[in-house]
RNA sequence: UGUCUUAUGGUGUAAUGGUAGCACUGCAGUUUUUGGUACUGCCUGUCUAGGUUCGAAUCCUGGUAAGACAACCA
C-alpha cells in the first residue's frame, strides 16, 4: 500500500506547529523514503465531535500541507460498541468539513487475518501466551503504578499449548472471558502497559463488517501500530493520552518494521472547551436519555449538531487554526469558537428583518393603502450581494425592546418625542403610545418625515438610532429556536463529584412560534441557508422532522453592548 | 508513593540561545442608515530557586503545580 510519493520540501519552519516541524525534519532526513502518510482512525462507536475536527485538521491538513496522503481508517476492533450507522455519519462529517480521503478508506477489521498470523508467530517465538484467569485476577496481578505486578501462573505455558488454545479460542470453543492472549513483556515495568498487555480477547458478537467470522478480536495496543504498518502510515498522530502507549506501540511495530520503514507515533493535546462536554460516553448518554433530540441536536458539540446549528466548515477550521496544537492540557474558551462563526457569518450571511418580540407601530401621517417597496442591502460586507425589496406600510412591527416611553440615559432607540430611523426607510418621530390597563404597550404612534427616505437627499440627516421593522400587513410568522449553551458550568469535566446531567442548562432551548419576518425571507429560505436577523443574531434554516416545517435555528447572537449595559 | 508529559498576560498560542509577538476576552475611542461590522488605543505574561553562558522563555539541576497511566475500551 505504501507508494513512493513526492512530498513538498518545507524549508521554512514558520507557521508550522511542533508536530509539523518534526515531520518536516523527518522528511528532510529522508525517513521512510521521504514519504508522508498520516491517518485519521475513528472507532465507529459514535458521532464525530469538534474534538475530532481538531484531529481531522491535523491529520488531513498536515498531509495536504506537505503533499502527502491521509488514510481514513475505521478502528473497528470491538464489535460490541460499533455500528455502520456511525461509519456513514463519520464519512459524511469528514466530507462536510472539506477533507477527502479519496480511495484511502480502510478498516482495522480488514487486517484481522494478518494480525492473527502475527499473533501466532509471536506465540511461537515465546512472546505471547494464553492466560485463563478472570479479568479480576489479571487486574490484581497487574499491580499499581507504584507497585510491581506479579506473573500469571500461565505465563510459562508451553508454546504448543498456547497455540492450541488460541486456535480453539477463535473457533468459538470457549465462552467470552475464559481465555485471553497476552504479550509476555515485563510484569515489573514502570509502564503499566508493559505488564503483559492483553492482545486478544474472546467476543461473540456480530461484527458490522466481518459478521461472525471471528471469535477473537485484537486489542487497540496490538492492532493500532500494526494497522499503521500495513497501510504504510509514516506518522501516526494522536492525542496526548496515548503518550504512555507509545513504547508499546513501538514494541509491537518493531516486530514488523524494516530499516527503511517504521511508522512513528506523535501526540498533541486534545480539545477541551468551556461549557462543553466532549466525552463520547456522555454524549451518547444525552442522546439515549432524550436529554437532547439526537446526535445532531443543535446544542451538541458534534459535527452534525454544529452543522444544524449553523456553524460552517470554514468557521470550525478557522477555530482549530486559532487554538493550535501543543502538549499543554489546555481549556479553550468557547467564545473563541463563537468569534469564529460570527466572523464567517458576518462575511457571508444576507441581512434580513425579523421581529422576535413584536409591538405595533402606526405611522399616523402615512397613507393607509400605500405600499412602498424599499430596497435593502443584502450584505454591506459584500459589494456584489445586491439588494432585495421590503414593503413599507402605515402599520409596522418593531421590537418591544426598541421602545421605551421615556428614554433612559444612553438609550438611542424609540421613545416619545424622539426621532429614529427605520432601517432602509424613513426617519420617524414618536408622538405617543397606547397602553393597556396593566401598563403594557399596545400601540406606538409615529409621524414620518417624507423627505428622509433612504437614498434621498434628505436622508443625510443623522439620528442616533436605527431600528429594524417589518410591515404588519406583509410579514409572515415563523418558528425560531434560540439555543444557549447546554451546560452552565465553565468546565463540566472538572465537576467529578456531580452527575453531569445536573449541570445541564435548563434554558438551553427556547422556542418562539410567532416571529414576524419580512416576506423575502419566508419566500427564499432553504434548509442550510444562513441569515443575519438585523440587530438580533445569525440564524440558519432547518426543517422540523415531525412537522416538516421550516424553522430558524439561532446559531449565535450578535454582540450587543446595550444588552451588557442593561445588565450592569 | 512510581513512570511519562507539561508550565509564557484572564484564555489560547508564537518566539528553535540574541528586541517576549499574535489572536480571543475585557476596557476606552473613531467610523457607521444595525449599539453589529471595520479600525485605533489601553490593560495584563515567561511557575519558583539555583546553575551554564557575553547573553536564557529557550539548555542543566532541585522544588512547586497540573495532566496521563492500574478496561478482556479506543
């Protein structure tokens, strides 16, 4: 599988992370014939999350940077937890992120025969033996990090006997747990992984690819390095928790490696995000207990969740780029991710008008039947984005929050006696309002200045505030979903004494059913489209699976300094 | 009471023995038909004690703190 491929000589080390620098050196020294082949090796036991995106960017991105290749390998050595559903979702998410493994799609399960043969060889060479103790006994004998282990009574089982037992293990003659194949290394090693690690265990569960063909399955430590070797992987880049496994990786790989080719494991720090749970086990629990709507719930840190929420591949990659790769156990602020999506959406999302919490405004000196189609810029950040038309009429809706009968200090929005501009429309002066018995504002009255329509000479006049609005007669009602962080503690992983479910934010989802939007939006929105609702936030179009209706997911709110000021 | 790894502003990251820089956050301001965006400025940093060196964030030693490792998970 290894092919000789030219790689780009990257002489300049600027801009390379520490792993890429090591790779640049290896290439310079001509290691592995100057080849670069990385791999992304997910176990198909769950959906990919943003932590995987970091690994994907490292493996695919680095290979691309040097002109090497990156394999997609499914690490499917434990049939109990794995499923094709996950295989398919993983492939979809990698593609969506913009990476391509071409035809380099591999499965650790494809190597079961080779791995089995190698295991037989190791038994014959006296480097492995079949143990028949319980997992408790084996754990007991393993010792602790500070206390050496003791040898299994089966450690010196005759080779022929181990060979025979291993064969019968695979033929299905024994129950799960009855026997294991262990590497004979060093029960006193300071590295726990060297204390005769288990290479094979009996599992009688249908495998999603090999069916019931096998009754023994290799463990990660034995399978991973060998799989890398079989594929011609040169740099096996993984996260820091595998650092302690590296000597064992090297131990097993040495059994195959030749002078001119030996894969190498390198480790970087995994992603930790504030207010975010990244553990696959816990994410699975959220899904199973219906605490979220599924793996793709827009509050989930999964790739598909972020996609539905409205995150773009560019924003995720830009975020990964910003946080970098080191060996320091960091806790990254989710605000950096939020910055990345605002940055991208500000660039690409068309501006539309929507009123979340409407109150009626009547322009008393505007003719009742008149409708003016006012042009509105689609995106001031993009000159080529053009305009769309919005109907202006005597009766409008504005945001409840945008009116106060009497303006507090530094309040620049509508208040009685003051002028504001209606975005892309006229300057209006508020003349009064109608209140209910309980004091709620029912209607607001304004007079418009006909000379101040946007684009006219009289529109030069400056007023402090600009408000977004929709025509009461033309606007449509849509469903909007406001998402907030799923957890309300900064570092949920650190709250070890608490059940993580207690840390869930009860207000992480708010559904608003009657948000008034301009007709243009209602007519043009398609699933996956991004929009900026003026002054409110970025929204992405989604489809409700039960009602089949379009809904708008809030990706992220706009920054609003007035909101902060109110909070003070 | 072991082995391995790490330590640079509030956060994340750069500086590869030679001027501690960048991004985010926060604060202040300028522009603005979005209190957004953009732009400008400000705040804040080499864990600690020694050593090597003309010169140390960088190399060495001790200390301190943090993380990983004791699954028939990956």
